[in-house]
C-alpha cells in the first residue's frame, strides 16, 4: 500500500471491523508473548421458562488477567445473592484458566460497594459526568 489510508470516524462501527481490530491486536500480543490464551467469559442469568437472558457478567481472560467488561442484573434480581454467585463463578473460571488477578471499572453510582464486599480494591478514579461522578478502576488478586 503506497497511499495513505482513508480515516473514517464513526459511532457505528461494523461488528466485523471491531472483530478485525481485536483479532489483529490479539495476534500482536501472541507474537510478543508467545502466549495464546485470550478467551471470552460470560455468566448469564436466564429465565428458566423462556431461556431469555435477564442479565449477566461478560468479559474475557487474557495473559493471566480476568477482565470484567459488563455486569448487569435487573432490579428485581438484585439483593438475592445472585450477583455474588455470578461474580464468584466468573472469578473461579478465571482461576481455572490460570488468571492471577482481575480488573474492571465501575461508575460511582453503580456498584463499587458491591465489588468491595467481594474483595475488590480501587486502584484509580477519574471524574466524569455528571459532576460528582467518577469511574472507579478496581482489581482483585485471584491467586
């Protein structure tokens, strides 16, 4: 390629484009580390009658870390211990995959206290909107 690539700014990237970027970065990491262990991880809460997903934990494991990307349960399922069980399941699977630590971020109005109750510790905080709100970056040892 001799021409400069066209740059396109979008708020709606195609899933295939995002996958291509992810796959290329994953290959770069494999080439640099000689470790090929990136794997999705999810714990889903499903309606027992319909099979419909009601909520869940979504993330991945890579290079010895569990990344929790998304975690949501509807209000009707909170406070029952279900979320704690789901988080434990994700952490246990990460340990089985050889992970030594886990990372995530939450927003100050979301669930930092939930994670703290489960042994997670904040290692950074960045103010965001609305005023008085922040993103809290957390970690937990899985060793």
